[in-house]
């Protein structure tokens, strides 16, 4: 099995932890999407390669399902609770390891075109200070101006809000972003660094390999 080479291998300008949520059942995909070999490399490994400059690195998944060297396996606190539950697990695990709090790069397992430069772009928004302006999340915007919560940065201070939402029966990531002070990175900036950042694979891809330039039209002016 091939190993992906991370693009823009320099570490982000701000110290980041990383977490990949991979606890889903892949029902629409029809098989375990984390292990699907896109271009000979599993989706899980592709996403992980984009986060090689982060530490610690947390894999939110059931015990024994995956092997990912240099990543800590953390079982989901609420199995079947979706990405928001995965974020809760990751923030809780990071809080236990980093006493003063910190920033977490959080990704779904089905975003195989992410690169480390994308995380550096988001982290760069916080160079004025890791808690500048009380910001608790940083997210990119897609070409329609929509926030992308499954490829975003979250501060450990957001853990109580995540837990409160889940306890109240909420499972939508976007509901969390509606609660938090969020810093946004516009599509033009995202596109310049990582044009395929938000291409997610919910079903087995029909993409050729290597993929065409993504997206297939220039960013808006």
C-alpha cells in the first residue's frame, strides 16, 4: 500500500493537536471508507498525512478497527453519535493531556485532498494569539460561502458547549458553529492553498486518478 507524501510539510505556524473522526458505519459508502484505497492509499492515511506536523495526534475510532502509527487511538465516548460526538471525545482527550488548553485540527476521514498547508492557513489566522478575540473555532468557507465544520480548528475551551449540545440531543456540527465565536477563512484563500479541501467522498468515487484540478472552475472574483 502506498504512503502519501504530505504537501507543504512545514508545521503550522501555531502549535496544533490533530484528530480524525473515523467511528462511523460508512452505510452510504457500502464499505469501510477509512480503508478505501484512493490512488493506492487509504482515505484515513491521506487525511493523516495532512496532519503530520501536529501533536498529539488522536484517532477517534473503535478499538482494534485501524492501525495508524504515531496516532493515539481514542474510543468514542458516545459511539454512533456522529462527528460532534467525535469532537467531544477529541477535545476531552486533548484537555486531559494539555493543562493550559490548546487548538485541535479536526477532520472527517473522507476528505482525502486535504494538505498540511490547509491547516497552516487556518492556524495563521490565530497568530495574534491562540485565544485572540475569544475565538474558539476557525473554519474555511466553501465557494458558496458555507462554513466547513469537518475540516476546522477548535479550542479546548469549546468542550462544555459541545457536551451541552450532545446532552440536549443535538448532533449537527453546524449547530456548534452557531454557538461559538468563529473566525472564517474565505474561499479564495482556501482555493489558493488547497483547492480540493472540501471534496468529501460519501460514496465510492468515480474520480480518475490522479484527479483533475479541483475545483474545475476558478474561484470567484
